[in-house]
């Protein structure tokens, strides 16, 4: 496995891979100042000629940057199946897209659908019949109740709660600790309990 990205999120990905004895062939990053990560040498810039045919995890927590890198490099590497930490509890009746990661202590319940390149972070809970679009990031200790839909590229901040059957649009930011009790339109930033829209992003920002 190759890792693209050498920041904090990559450290968690390394732990996840090591827990399953998956060999890490290389770590790439665009920042020439990053020389090592958890005793692994960091190579920069990315060289598609190295390790041809290897799977690559894009270990970037920022949804917009992760999408940009995936689209830029999509022809030069293989997208692996989802990476699932052994402590995660995942129903047999869940569909998970390639390149997604489900991390330590998370729970994904029956009939949920997880898109490509999604991050379900530490101890997050995704209940039954949820639908997560591509490039979503569900931050640590977040709770998505049953039947919640989250659009492409949305960040659901740490410790947030979304009540059942709501629809959160694409490229939204849900602030940490927010409680969402009504649908959220595309390109919105929502904070608080109950959650209130405090900002609307331009579509070009996605």
C-alpha cells in the first residue's frame, strides 16, 4: 500500500494499516520539509513510476484537497477497497466505496451506503439506512441517526449529532458539537444547538 499525504491523518492511516499487517511501501507528500513520518521516509514529489500497480490511500483529511488529489492522480494508481480498522463495527449489509476509511471504534449500521473516499473517523456512529456521498468526512464522536443523508464533500464536525432522516447537502460544514434538527441546504456552514446557518459558501469553493 502507498500513502499520499504525511500529516496527522496519515499517522492514523499508518496505525490502521499496521493493525492488519498491510505493508506500507511508500509515503508521498508535496511538502519538501516533511522528511519522516512515524519512522517512514517521506518521498516528494509523488512519482507515478515508483511502485507501479500498487494501491494508494489518499490520507488527506481536508475533503476539497482529498478530492483534488484523487482526481489529479486517478490515472496513475489503483484505488483500494475500503480500509476498515479491526475495532470498527460494520454491518454485513453495508455498501462502502473504494478509497474510504472507517477508523478506530466506529460503528456503521445495517443498510447504510458509504461513497468513495469517505472518512468515518474515530468512534463515529452511522446508524441504519444512512447515505454518505463521496469525499464526506464524519469527524470523531459524531452521531448520524437513522436515515440521514450527507452530500458530497461535507464535513460533519466532531461530536455533532444529526437527528433521524434529515438531509445535509453537499459541501457543507457542520461545526463541532452541533445538533442538527432540520435539513441543511448545499454549501452551508451550520453551528450550535440547535444548528443554525451562519454562512453560505460560493459553489466555486467546492
